[in-house]
């Protein structure tokens, strides 16, 4: 990612959400304080909602299966939005996939073996019965169910940073969360940022360069996030309807909302069997995003975005 504007910028990078987050804003007397506040916002969201953060709302839900856990309004809003995508994709996208990830060995360092079909079927049976329930501000999951926030939580934090920057009068900025959630803010003096999209399979090779203006690019791919079992690679993105890692290589969305973009890119990446699901997403979010998806057979040609 690079920019051609002549403005001077203050850039800072910190590690959170298990990735490096870079924020770049124009240099000014208050720029340092503004960036500090941006990272404070993200740190608060990381601690409060990340399923990997001890004591967060999602962590408390996970650690108390079979019990009602009282959570805040943000958690309820998040779950309602996530459940909407789950229903639109007929369960292909589902944040209850953590047991599947564990069964496939994504949290093991050695001794990986293909899971037995009966193990997968048992997990799918729990997910299919909607192991997550809500009643007002109370949330409960059944035993054997575990929620994972990796597909959306850093993007939710990026949206909060964008709102804060706009309220502070910042109109030119870049927030890059791990290279997979990149939000560009632009004004008339700096009309876009140039963002490189990596090739889905070739290492150290960019596929295309895109101008990004007042929107978010979200990328889901398996090139750097996979496991190998018997010399075959398996994506970290699971199709929660089949129980198997997606055979797709990459999905990219461009949206006004980082949160929406990260969810949609993950859902489209996970969907490797039913193209009509993508059509349903296009209809449900008409005019709100564009995307492409790279299936198992990768073409040498850079893809064309589908504009919804």
C-alpha cells in the first residue's frame, strides 16, 4: 500500500487483534493525541468483545455454556447482524465454527490428521440446531458450542476509529488492520489511496492495484492462513454448512462499512458450493458492496469486481 499525496503524515503501528494495525493521518499539532485515542478505542473493543480476550463478553458466553449471560447492547447488535448473514447464507457463515476449527487442527502445531466424518457431523448437528440463543440482553450457547469473533471484530473496531476521525475533522487517513481490512478516508486534496491486492497463490506477488476512496477493502484468503494435512493445504475459512474448509482461494469486498465488508468477504470465501447464495447477498445488500471471489481453479487474469 502506498500513497502519492504530498501531505506529511504521522504513522503509527501497534499489535492488537493478533495482527499489526497501522493508522496514518496528516501531521498536525494534535495528530499524536488523535492517533493515541484511535488505538485506545481499538484496544477497548479488543478487550471487551474479542473472543480470545479473557473476560470479554464473547469469552464469558463461551466459558459458560448452558447458562444465560448478560451482555451489553453492542454485543446484541453484533449478534443480530451476524445471525442475519448466517440466515442469508443458509448457515455457510456461522460464528459457531470454533469447534470445527479445533477438530480440523487449526490450534495444533503437530500431529494433524483428517477429522472423522462422524466428528464433523456431530458438530454440524449442534450448529444446525442454532446453539446460540438470545433473550433481551441475555445470551446463551449450548454445551459443545463456541463462538469465534475473528471474522468481524477488528473491522468493527476500524469503523469506530473512522467515526471518531470524522468527528475530529480528519478527512484524509488510512487504517490498515493486518492487510485484510483497509479503510481509506479521502478529501478533494487527496482523492484516493492506492492499495495492492496480493495474488491468491503466488508468494510476494501482487495481483492488482486499486484506488480506494472513502471505503474499506476486506480480504479473506487462504494463502497465508492454512494448515497442511498429508501434503494438502486446507483453508482456515470453514464452510459451516458442510463442515469442511472452503476450497476457494480468495474473496475481496469493497464496502462503506468495514464490519460489513469483513463479514461479507468471509461469507463469500466460505461459500464454495452454492453460487445462488452470493446472488442472495447481492440482492440483500444491493448498492452496498462490490466483490470478487477466486475459486479453486485460479486463472492468471486478475478478476473483475461484481458491483451489486
